[in-house]
């Protein structure tokens, strides 16, 4: 993980990639930022270090710079977190669909 920078600074730096990811103009992203609508309550990102460390961030999505071996994870509640990726690191964007069986007694 790289040193934490202010969210506004990260947003400015990654605006071109965000524009591509979100399908909105850079100017709009810079003026309005991100909103709750940009995040899914069922999505999270895992950054998996080859040494076994796993960082899991809920309500999140990732944007990549492969040539620089960098990724930023944009989260709704925990800010924007940048990572320098080592060789064989894995970044997984995971969308959960959950079904929960409840006992008949709980239903009524």
C-alpha cells in the first residue's frame, strides 16, 4: 500500500481512468466527484499480496495502471486507497449475490 493521500488528490490523479471506467467526462468527475450511485452494496475488492496478505474493501471498485504496476481501490466509506503491485499480486473485484435461508419459525 502506498502512503495515504487526500481523496481529492487521488481523484484528480486517477480522473482519466475513472472517466473510462464510469463512462463520464473527466471534467464531471473532477467537479462532482463520486457518489453513492458509483458503488454497489454487494461489491468488494480484495488485494492479494503474493506473501499471503489479503486486504478486503467493501462497497468498492478498482482502477488499474498496469504499466506502472499500480491500482487504486475506490471505496464508498473508507476513502481511496492506492497500492503498488508486486509481481504475482492479485486484485479481485467480487460481486456477491447472497441467498439466506431462514427457518420457517422466523417467517411467521
